[in-house]
């Protein structure tokens, strides 16, 4: 290209938004080059292993580690007695990493070894002798609230005299708890008594939601090392590095400034890496004691046993409506099986109550949860965060109420669906809301109305194969969630002499594609191709603060932060260019790697050249900017009211199934989804999120069941814990409703959790449509379906119970 | 600690001579002795497919194979796969179709898909789904993986540029 051609070159407008942009990390991942934590080894590294409890609930009478310590190749063996400064971890601080005096669940950590190899560490574990005295096991939350139930955290803790070296403190781990109620949540708006009085139809049912777990393909792991000055470097799988920096500092009793967390790419997250788990703290203790790097990796069995689960819930819902289809009230009581310790699962009511109070217009709502201790595994956060459970109940009642007043389920939903501009009883303010369009789109694309009527008519006809269609809707936060003091994310952006951008973001990449979408947003502002950007997002010593990957917040929050930094860079560049070309900044734009005239698209100067001119002049300057984005959401008040997210995501999914009434086997044929995502940024990425979420929801509804009997996990392996496989996936037809959120980055809203929420509820409605039988308990395995269809499932009723 | 045995085999086109523990599986040999970490541990009992490799052109779970049984065989891992035209095409197809999210299952998926394409040049979606049944993925919902493999099989032949990569 000659100089003259360059000068008059017109650059046509182009946009990266909505395109199918391949993930930037995909080529390495598809070549086996990506180094996950499992693939990293440090010089001098030891291998850590944990001895877990051989009992479900017992006092630890003695631990003898002498033989393990004597084994050649063993560097360190620790128990609670070796760590006098242990501090309790977890959401309720009811959990010592190494158990003190007592074990409360199968996963409980008793001792840990750091050795030259994994084999030696495992051999050492076998040499540790533990004496137990068994205690009664609570394997069921309903037993946990009985007056004579054994206490899981008796007070004062360790009154049995086995709590050696326990320091004073006020946490549950130190002081115990006088009952088995770990947490409770009570919310209300309106007056449900009035609501019930105004109702023409009322339904009440108990729903039971089971245990499932994340099954990240990459097992949990960590590498910890201390330098000579006592600084800690951790290679960690965490989704929330900045929160954990502070927490780990507390557990190690050191200044948070001494902790650096490096995040290698992770083999799946889905919420599982949102809390600190005992193994991480234990790995740090081992590294501190051994003065060597220590790497700890789970086996798959350990991953099942010692990872968090989705929150199992027992839920009784009472709902009402008027003859004209107007919803009147909802009363909700849930019993959360907290397991032996408290993690994020106990706090799922934050999300559940939003669905009850605000998915549809409900004038009167009363919500109560008690999360109670048992000797079962403890539940953490898992994609959807309680919303799958809440939606399972609500959306079945939507169909049941509609049937009771003789209204079409689609019309019933439309009548009560939220619109833009509404502020709900819980204080959520819906600025962009494509909810009704989601419902009508999913319904029309699936031909819902016709099939629903046809299937219903076929229920009583002969033949064992019945078709069913069912729908469910969902509401989820789509603009972050203000749970911590800040819901923000920081960005540092720098441009080099060749117009390449380094985007340094606080947002973690957990496989969801955040680095690609953030790059798109930055390159869109700066008129550059994706190839011009490098993302740094994995080192707390470099990246600015971010609250973490949760609440479907990364695209929205980190996206706005990245755009903010890019706009500042653009402003600086255009100011320089305006001076050079003797015009205003508004006359100019950035496009295709050039500074152009905004009106004509005429290329004025290559951006790289302009940047070099700026740099290599007398008053030398670089383009480097920073931005911190804090969403305009608010903290909820003590009654859980307030506009907690800057935007809300909506969706509706229609599920079509075929039931074999002779075997109870269900084939999932098709899922038609319509999701209000604000705007599609990366079409390839968002399709992947939705498809993956739908199939995860399918697993929750049909195949996955983590079987726990009296605290004992029966199926900690992929043979007996059945994930959905490729041949079982449904046909998927996904529509995106673009409501163009005013606050969202380029109009987008969060979507990470949304697609898995509706599946189980829609499947239940489809079973009812196919067979006339309602199923209130998950999962819909052939055995459960067969029993339900053949009248062998007694109707469960859990009497609403409220903790005093 | 345990008894070592010396084996010779071909790994990704290169002849190797190694001493391995007789109890060691092929997965640990590849990762810990050879140092090729593209092959992943997902479950260690043949249920997830993350450790899929090819031995004499047949895909199998390396966690279930003794390392010593590699003796005299021709072993291919993901690192060697993408040096071959079909492997290169598969990688491009996986990237282009969004078949990669966290990426942990991807190497095993690619090894299995390559084996499938060796047997069925132009598989349809149903054939690919059956072929990948033993490989678990928690992120993608499989659809884009199936799309990637079908599209790759749909290619009439590899391009000259891809063929040039071949050693």
C-alpha cells in the first residue's frame, strides 16, 4: 500500500459485538499445552495427603502419628494438636481445618502428611492410629430439629475434655451451639393472611430436592510455599482470590499483604471454588511446617467425599390465586440440610426468596428457612445458588394453580409476569425486562399450546409411550449482587508502542470465557482486532481487586470495568489526535487500528504510529489507564429488601419428553429456551454457556443423585454418580432476547447461572402433562418415575416448621 | 519403591526407552516420567475419558493400562495428535466451534474423536455422540463438541497447509 493509498483509505464500520469469537485460550487447551494446577510442579516440592474420618460422628479419643512420622520420606505429620493457632473457617466459623476432639462427618480431616511422594504420603496415612468413641448419627434434617436430637456442635465445645490446645474464641467452633439450627432466614412482604382470604384457589405441597455435586473434571488442588521472609505464594483454584487473600491471612495469623495467589487455569468451577476448604488451609500448614512447597491434589473419590454439594432442601409451599388468574400469596418454609458445617449452601435463601417474592407479581409473600446441622456432607454454592430448588416448587405450583382455575398455563404466567419499570415487594427494580418475550418466544418456537393440549388429551389413551411438554421461567441476578462491601472490579490497561493492549483485570477466568469477552469489549472501544490484546487475570500481586466469579457477574461488572479503562485510553488518544489534526475529539474515532474521521471513515494515522509519536517526544507519555467499576446496586436491609443487583436476567425454558410408563424411563427430546441476556456479546460463548447449563440442569433433573445414607456417601465415583453423556443430550433451540440493559456493558446482562435453573421444574411439568402424575421429588430416575406412575410414592408432607 | 522394568516404545513418533515401576499406569508414566501433561487425570478408573490416548491406533483410557504394557507399542497423546493433519484439523474445529470451555476434558475428547474419524470418515451427529459416550464433559453440554467433530469429518480432505505440518 502506498502512502497516498493509506492516506485516503476508508475504514468501514465493523463491530465485534454479537460475533462468534473463539475463546482465546482454546488453541492451547485443545493442544494439551495448558498448565492446570495438576500439571505444575515446583523444585523441592512435597506431596500432601489428608487422613479423613473413619466414622461419621464420633469423639476422637486419641491419635498416634509416631509410626507415620518414622516412615522414610515423610517430612511432616500434623494433627490439630500441632496447630495451636488454628482458627475456624467457613461461613459460620464453625469449622476447624483439622478436627479438634470430634468428627462430625465422613469427610472430616484428622491428620495430614507431607512426604517426598504421593505414595509415601499415602503409606504414612495408613500408619496413623485413631481411637474413636461413636456418637449417634443424624442423617436427616427432620431428625436434627427433634427436641432430643444429639447436638452436632455441643456447647461448650469440647466439654468431653479432648479439645487440646483450643484457644479462646467466640465462634461456634470454639463455643458450640445450643441447638442444631445453623442459620435462619425470615422474609415477608404484604400480609399472607389477607392474601389467602382473597384467594379462590389454594395449593400446598412439599417438595424434596436432593444432593448433587459439581463434578468439575479437574479435581481440587493447591500448591503452597513460604519464602524465607514468611511471604506465602499459593497456586490456587479459587474463584474469589481477593476475598481469600484476606481470609487465608486470618487463618495463618499474618498480614494479608504477605499472601500472593496465583490462579492457573482451572478444570471447572460452577461455584465450587467460592469457599475456603480445610484442605487448602491444611496445605498451608504443611508448607509452613515443612519449609518446602507442598502440593495437594484430590483423588476423584476424595473430590466426591470432600467437595461441597448443591444445597438439599425440603420445602413446603402454599400458593394462591384468584379466579381471574391473579396470584395472591405465597407462604414458603424450607428446611436446609446444612451438613456438619456451614458453607455457602446455607445462604441460598438470599436467592431463593427473590424467586418466591419477585419472579411473578405476588402481593403477599412469607418466607422462612432454617438450615440445620446433620452429619451429612455440607453444601456449598453451586451454579444457580438455590434457584433451581425454588423454581422447582414455584413453577410446578404455577401449572397446578392454572389447572385449578381452568386457565392455560401460558396465559396464567403472562398474566402475572413482571414488566420493565416494576419494583417488587422485595425492592428489586426491573429496568430492563424481557420476561414476557421470553415466555412467548419459548412457547411459540416449541408450539407449546398445541402440544400441551394434545398430550393432555393423550394421557388416558392406550399405549405406554407418552409425550409431555412443560415450561418453567426464571429470574436471576444479572448485574452482580451486592453481598460484600464492594461488588466491584478493577482494570489496568496499557498500550505498547505497536498498539497492542495489555488488559489486566481482577476478573478470574474459570473456563467461562471471560478473558475473550473482556477483550472484545476493550477492542470494540479501541477499534482493534482481538489479536491485539493480551489478558493478565491470574495473579493477585498484579491484578486489581475483584470480588470474584459468582452471581453471574463477571461479564457485567468486569466488562463495565474494562470498558471504563478502554474509554479513558480512547479519550487520551483522541485528545492527542485532535490536536495533531486540528479538529475536535468528536470528529475522530478509532477503527481498524487507525485514527479515522468519524464522519467519513477516512484513515488519518495508524494508531501505533500515533502512540509512538506520543511516547518518543520531548514530553514523553504512555497510554496507561485504570478504572474501578462499582455497580449502582444497594445492600439489602435486615429484612432482605433492596435492589441488590444492577440488572436482572430472565428466561423461560420448554422441555419436551417421552415417558415409557412401563419402565419409568424418560427420554429428554428437546429444550426450547428463550433468555433475556440484555445483549449477545460473544455468540459462541453465550451458546456454550446456555447449552452447558441446560445439560447440567438435565443431570439435576434426571440422572445425578449423590446418595447419602446416615452420613455415608454411597456413590463417590462416576460409575454410580451418573453424569449426562453425549448420546443423552436433547435437541436445543435457544433464542436470545436482547433487552439492551442501560447499565450493562454494551447492553449485556449476566447469564452464567441462568440456563440450569428451569430444567427440573419444566421437566416436572412435562411429566404431569404426559401422564397426569405430579412428581415432587428429584431426580426423575426410572425407578422413581415408575413408582410415582404406579401409585407407589406416598405423598410427602412436611409440616412447616420455624426455628424459634 | 517398587520394582522397575525397562520398556521401549514409540511415543508421538519418537522412540523412547524408559524404566517404569511395574505397578505404574500409562497415565502416570506420561505425566510424571515423560513429563507430557496434556493427558489428564479425571477419575483413575476408566469412567471419564480425560486420560484417553491411542495405542497402535486404538483409543483407550491410559489410567487403566499398565505403563509396562506400552512396550513395543506405538503410543499417541494429544501432544502428538495435533502434529498430524487430522489432529490439527480437529483442534481448529474444536476452537472454531466453541467446543472448549474449561478445557480439562478436551485432550481426551480430541483423542477419542480422532479415533472415531479414523474409523468413520464422515460421521453424523448420532455416530459422534455414541463415539464420545465414554468421555465426560461438565461445561459444554457436548453439543459444540459434537458439532466440531461432525464438521471436521465433513471436510473432504486436509488442506495442503495442514498436510505440510506432517512430519
